[in-house]
C-alpha cells in the first residue's frame, strides 16, 4: 500500500486539483502516522502482549486505507492515510522485532526474508495502480485484505523477555541506538524518495501515467530480488561489508542519472542497492544490543521519521530546481547514509559499553 502512493500522485493531483508538492504530503501523513504507531505499539511491550497490540494496529491500518480510497476531499484523504499509517507503524515494529530476535543465529536471514515480502508487496502495488488506472480500487482491496490478516496475527506469540534492558539504558548503548536510528532515517530518504517521486519524474519526461507506475513497480521488483539475495548473504558477511559497496554503487548510479549518462529508469539499479539495507541494519542492531525491544523500536522510529520528512524535502527541492534536482537530493541522502555506516563500523564506545562490532 505504501508503494502505491508514488504512482498514485498524478491521479491525486488530477482528482483534487493540487500541486505536485502538495500531493506528496500523503507520504508525509503516512509516515507521521507511522511514528505515532511505533510509539504506541512498540514501547508498550511491558503492558500489552504482541497479540493484543496486533489486535489494535491491524484494524487501524485496514480501515484507514479503505477510508483513504473513498475520501471525497484532499484533507480527509490525508487524515485517513494518517490513521492507516498509525496502524502500519505498529505492524512494522512488531513484525521486525519478532523476526530480529526469535530465530537465534538465523534471525538476520529470517528478517531479510520477511522484509523481502514487504518488497514483493511493493512490487505488486504500483503494478496494480497501472492496471486499474487509478489508486482507489487498489487501496480499497488492500485495506480489506489487511483486515483479514487480523485473525492469524491475534495468535502471534510474545518475543523473548527484554533481559538486557538495563544494559541498553547505559549511555554508550543509547548513543549506539541513536546512531542506528539516524542511519535508518537517512536510508529511508533514498528508498521512499525514489518510490515517491520516480513516477512524477517519468511523467515529466513524457511517460504515460501507466508506464510510470509500471516503472515504479520495476524499481520495487529489483528491491525485492535484492532482499531475497541478501538474506543468505547476511549470515556469512559482516554488515558493513554489505552496506558500504551497495551505497557506493547507488551514489554512482544517481550521479550518472543526473549527468544524463543513463536514463531515469536507471533508478531500478538503485532498488537493487537499497533492498538489503533495512534488514541488514536492523539485524546488525539486534546483534550488538540484543533482547532490547526499545532498541529496535527507536531505530525503526528513525526510519519512519525519515520516510515522513525526507521525501517532502525532495518535493521542496524539486519545487526549487525542477525534476533534475531529484537525483542530487537522493545522492545527498545516500552519501550521508554511507557516512553513518562507516561511523558505526569504526566507532568504539567507552569501556563497559556495548561494542559496535558483532562477535
């Protein structure tokens, strides 16, 4: 559903008569709602079971997205997307924490696998927008299916007890969690920035709305393939040795797009580079700060906040410099993300803190 927002922007602009930068606020609404959901459902592990939290988050997501499909005016669309984002934030943090902590040494691969299904949905969503020639039927159907997921999710077992919560409260560990949160904040600027603005960029270059939606779907398809390939790799290769080359290649591709060496459809290659990043970073955090629900929650909160703020920043940049400014904005996000990976990989907390390198 989140991946449908980018290719839905041209239709939203036409239906409600709003500008590009205004239509892009639906992405901001989605992820600001996600921030609320993460805080509400990710930081209440001491009071609610996982199943209880799913029982609230899932209806918020499903009903919100159905309401968005039928919203008659743009402000109500934003409100419905905000509610849906709140539920989605809870779902994201609960699933990622469960898969990051419940499978022992296989947790990195399992986390990569479950996030690959996220990528698969991100591939299917934009394609459906292109086939349906509109966003409303896709949102209505996706919301209805989401509501059906409530039945199995209510049977989800609780994860492991937060045995090391006292250790996580230490100053060194808090700084480490903050560094991971900043890393994910910057990374989602690349992932969501491409997904949000690729279709608008291609339509501006003369593509049809349907063709731009299919191109966005291809971006998510490459993203998904990369996650499936990265899942077994994460068991054998150190996280920084996966992340550094991927981010460097993404930066080079984006610079080539800006220089018109390769066409805007080259953003598919950025999808290949971006796909493994999120599960690798979350599993990296779970290894260096184990059994801490708050660690994963705060890191994912950084990701959700980045998805809310940074695509809107790209929209403002496009408003100033035109669509040619999009690759440069993405380069800035990717370069900052690269710098954070290097910082985390080389940083040493004070004695007695948590080591930033996996054992």
